[in-house]
């Protein structure tokens, strides 16, 4: 083996990973970014000139020079302590050894001066942008595996990623990781490489779908999930998650029910389904909400899947509620085209759909009751969900994973409540003062305050769980910081946007949700963490018509032109 010229002085982990160590003390920052403890600076190499030099307990005396000052000082020391000079049986041999030590010290000092001059003129080592971005992304947006049964967020990614590969998963991961690093550290090189890898990943995905090459593999589904996240992390107008909704739906159908029999497959299924349901809500399109009917079938056996089935049911009921309802003679698609079918529904059909909506609200209450026993028997050491409005009183701490699940379930309930309230406003506006079109008007008058109160209770539960989801509080109530807060932020970002858009939320609730979005955008680096009002102001689209309370928003705009708004006439 040829000696390269210098030994590595970095920590043991950086030498094993073959990356440049910044040699910070007591632990290097690269290990901190990588998310692993620094093992320290052990197993260091030392230069040894010879055995004689290493046995000296004190440094050798300075070399003798011809200057008068050093000669006089040596003379003074010799004259002051003549009795302390050791008596050598062989003075000539001792003098030779001393001269040899002095010469070796001179040579060592010369080598050190040469190395210093060489390092000064050497160019700095190029930073590995891939390693920096990957370490940051894994540390902040990937939940570590804790050995439990409760699914996390991309906890499978470190085991699937191949550092020496250049496949679909590696390109998709690098595109998202480099954009996250750009948001945190800056640097156009991160952003440019992110866009390049995103384009390569999309081309590789298209090839994989067309050739059907291992299309049901976990790496392919994980890659599509990462491409969907690019919109949340990246800049506006890039990587719309809607571009991949059909791909997610297709892959989940192809993978079948067998995909949920492993922890990795179950986590992939839940994350993919969540993306599809967000797409269904924002685009008023429920055809992707339940791929292959798997969610409805699995919801009969597992409470976790029953919660996802409830979310899918809410999307379907919401879509049916506003399809050819009163005042909506024709329904526009997200692209603005009018569907081929047209017409209106009868009041009896509307009443049947409304009855299903109220039954869905009752199913949420049933799930709250079942979840308590399910969490106790299945998830050891995890906090137990509580009924609506009782989260703050039942427990003082919720683990981050349970808190995220509670926020998601409460957001589905909130969508159902807002859909019923919006339908009521639509009927009231279209009916006018002549004749009430659906149901008993007096019954509606009694029901609306209860629904509005349930909306505020639901939002209170969601906001109560946010500090636990982001890891801001420890079990003993102390303020802490969780490294992977970005993982929870990616899950709860859309529920927080929904709260800021809700007209029935209190000003304090809306302000609190806006503060959470501001933190996600500025501190965590999620560019999509803006309210829908801010998104509309930046000339990008919000939820498609009818959207959450879009009618009330439109009427509020008309109020500025002299038309009474629903908020002015609602009791």
C-alpha cells in the first residue's frame, strides 16, 4: 500500500464514510448533520522518529547556535549548576546521541513548515452537496424507526436508499433533499441540482411504468411519494402533487392487499392514501380516494384503516353533496369544462345524502371510542386518543405519531362539518325567502349552532395536538426540540391550511394556525405553508369550486358591492 502523504485526523465515523471531517470538538458537525453520534477522535496516528526520541520525558534542548546570547546563556547555566551534570562513563557516545536528537528536531520543524506552506497553497476540498442534502433531509424529514407498530414518515427510506446507485429512488430522494437543503442553507447549486434530479426522476418513472419493470416494488412507490413531496418543499409551480395522483392510484391497485402485510408496505400505503385524499379534497375529485376499494374493505377489520376509510367516505359524500345540488344546476370540473351530464337532484335525494353525512359524523364518535381500546392493545407506550373536546383534559402529553393521527382524523371531521354548513348556506341563498327546499327549516335553525360549536371543538383538538406533533413538548411538559419536526409538518400542513380558511373558526384559532404555517415556512422550509388567501394573492389557485366555504367567500366579496353577505344574515 502506498502512503498517500498524510494521515486523516478526522473522527472515526467520517473516516469510515470517507468524507471530510470539520474536526470540531468535542464532536464534529458533520456527524451532527448526519444524525449520528460522533465517536470522537480515537485511533489517531502519531509520527515517531525513532525509539530514542520517544523515550525522552522532556523535550530536547534547543540547538546550539553561534550567537553570543545563546552561548552566554548556556555558559551561565553550566556555571551555576556544575554539580548537577551527570557523569557519563562514555562522554563521546553521549555527545553523539545528543547531536542526533538535535538534528532530528530540526528536521521535524522543517517538515512542519513545509506542510504548512503546502496546505496554504492547496485548493480547498469540494463539499459533497449530495451528502449534505441527504443528511439534512433524513435528519429533519424522516422519522427514525422505533421498533413500534405505529407507522411513521419515510422511516423505511434509509434502508431502501443505495448510496452507490443512481436509480429512480435515488434521483427522487436527491431532488427533494437538495430542495430542502436549498431552503435551509441557500446556495443555487442545491436548487439547480434539485431541478435536474427531479427531471431525471420523472423520466425514469415514466420508463418504469411503460416497461412494467418491477412496478410493484416498494422503491417505485416510495419514489412517487417523494416526487409528490416536492410541491410541499419546493417553489411554487413546481412538482404539483396532482401530476402523480393517477400514478399513486395505479400503483396501489397493482400492489393489492398484500402490500399492507409488512411494516414498510403498510406505511407506504397510508402515506400514499393520504396524498390521494388531499388531492381529492383540493380538486373536488373523489375518483382517487379509495384505490381498488381496499380502504373500505380493510376498514372492517382494522381501526387504523377504518379512520382512513372514514376520510375516503367524507371525500365521496362531499363530492355527492355538491353534485347537481340546489343552486348548482351544472357542475364544473377543475379545468372549467362542463360535464356531459346535467340536471338537478330532487329534494329526496338531497335528504338521503344529508342523512349519510350526519351518519358519518356519528361514525367519527364511534371511532374515538374504539381507538382507545385499540391503542392500549396494539401500541405499547403510546398516548391514547380521546373523544371530541376532551384531548386537553384526558392527557398532558401525546407522542408525535399519535398526535399526527388525531389531527388527520379531526381534519376529516372538520371537512364533513364544513360541507354540511356550506350546503346549508347554498340552499338558503338559492331558496331565498319563498320556500325552503330541503328538510325542515326550523330543524336546520336548531342544528346549525350545534354544528358550528362542533367545528370550534374540532379545531381546538387539532391545535392542541400540534405542539406534540412537532415535538415541542416533552412528556414532563418541558420545551424541547425534535430533530425530525419536518416529518410531522409535511403530514399536518394541509389541516392547518384548512383551519386558516374556515370562516367558523374563532379569530384566535385562525391566528394560531397562521403562526404554525409561518413557522413551517420560515423555520422548517416548507414553501407551500401559506394560507389559501395568501396563495390566491400570489396568483396561484386555491381549492377548486365549490371548495371549503368558497360560496361564503364569494358572497363576502359581493357584500363590498352592496349585496348582503351570508354572514350578515346567518342567525
